[in-house]
């Protein structure tokens, strides 16, 4: 997907797994929404994202165009509800009050929780609601999981959360290359040549496949070693995870007092050991095999960048793993397995794009300098001109 295009998606012809990420249409902005058409289709409740859908990210100013659009929709008879992942509830409350719109914060999108809560609040069925948002992985996916149609809006601005920019938007580009195969452009968009082959049609295909293989081996090391440390190694007949977790809770209650079970407190600490070994494995094999780099050229710089990407991925891995392991009910082993799987998927995308676009990206200037130096060395020296009299 080379650019955002406006039009509708033929969802009925899509593979089922792709349909989860597909909106019904893609529009330039909320003012482009056909309110009369939505009403005719039986829609009565409009669910709204805030940042980069209604207003720029972190902005506190609501454009007059948004107020006017809300007024037009209210005149038709629509109800509204904001669904937000924000960690700033005070800002959300002020914005909702200024727009005179209800707002809900619950489990993060794409969880169905906020969508179902909004339906219950307004007494509507999924078919009577529509979600409007700028992100496929949160707004659109969450709506589809709840059985609600979604409209994909072009992001208002370029500024956004770093995780959204580096992870979500890159995944959207990949998904978009497939979604636009089932796309009907708006008549006023004009004729456009088909998008150039997506990333999977180029060398990145092999890189991504190799990265997945390396990632699989690192995952085996990470998850497998964590399970061994947590549940198979015993101290005086007690699982090491329980022993370590109990010691952490007793020694550092301010940091680990949240854990309802000792084994859950041990996950971030023992997980640090398994993840560290997985990072070393990933660096060695990705450098040599995925990106085809050998020798010592730029190795130190690559390692520094790889280390930064990995540290962020490490923090993201342990954070997600610890969070989901704490909130997912059920048997300890099952909870940890599900939490680890979620963390692995998210961090895999982060690591791939972080490595490809930064850590192992060729330094063009250095390459050109080295090339010019070696080329110049092969050229015969030109004879010096005689000085002019």
C-alpha cells in the first residue's frame, strides 16, 4: 500500500482471516461520512476514536468542523460514544464534555469490552452501530470482533505515539497491500494505476521468512527456558518460580506486592534471563543469515542499534507478558502460555521493522565513501599539467 485511498471494501469476497481487519470503507475525514446513508442502513449509534480521527494527537482543541459534523448527525438522530485507549482520562473527560458526547475507557481496543459496553449503554445491537477510527489494529479490528461495521479514516496528522508509528502503521501497510485487492475506489478519486507490488513481492519476503525462523528459535529459547525455570526446576521440592516469586514479594513488596500468586511475581525476573539469551541468539543469526552481513564491518554500530531495539522489545515483551499473565484467569501454565503468545506476536513486528529500518540499514554515506575510496585507488593518476608561464 503506497498511499491511503478512499472508497469501499468488498468484504464478502475476502478470506476470513483478512476480513477481521477490513473496514467497510476508507474516507478522507469524518465530514466525508454519508450520514443519511448510514441512517438508511439502520445505523443509530456512531462510535468514535479521538486522536487522529477527530483531533490531532494530544490536542485539546476541537475543530469547528467536528462540532458542525456532530450537530448535523444529531439532527438526523444519531447517538455518539467515544471509545478511547487513552491513559489521560482527564483530557478525555474534557473533550467528551466539550463535544457533549459519552466516553468509555475499558480494556484496550481491539478488546470487545468497550464496544459491548457502548452497545449496552445505548441499548443497541451490533448491526445498529458503526465505528469510526484511524487504526486498523485497534479501531477496525475491535469493531469487527464485536460484530460492528467500521469506517477507516485517514489520520489527521503525522504525530502519534511512537509504538503506533513504528509498529501499527507498518503492519497497516502490509495489511493494506492485501485489503486494497478487494477495493472499489470512489468515483471522484479518478483513475489510478494499481499499487506497485507490496513488500511481500520483493527481497523482504525472504528476509521476513528468515526472520520468522530465527524468531521461532529465539521464542523456543525464551518461552522454553522460562517454563523450565518456572516449573521444572525445584528447590527443596518447590518450583523455582514459586520460590523466587515469594522472595521477591517479601523482599520488595512495593514492587511485587501486586502479585496475587508468587509464581506471577517471578515472571518478569526469570523472564529477563530467558529473554536475554533469546536476544543474543537473535542478533547472531539475524545478522549472519537474515540480513546477510558478515565480517566486522559496522558491527559495533549495528550491535548498539540492535541492542536499543532489543531493549525496547525486551521491555515490551516482559511488560505485555506480565500484564496479560496477571489479568488472564485460569491455570497458571495456561495463563503464562497465552500471555507469552501475545507478547511474542507484538514484539516480533517491533523487532523486524526496528532491525530492517534502523539497526541493519546500510549506511549509504559510509558505503559511498568506501566505494569511492576503493574506486579511486584503482584509477591511474592523471599527469600533472605544466604550470602556465
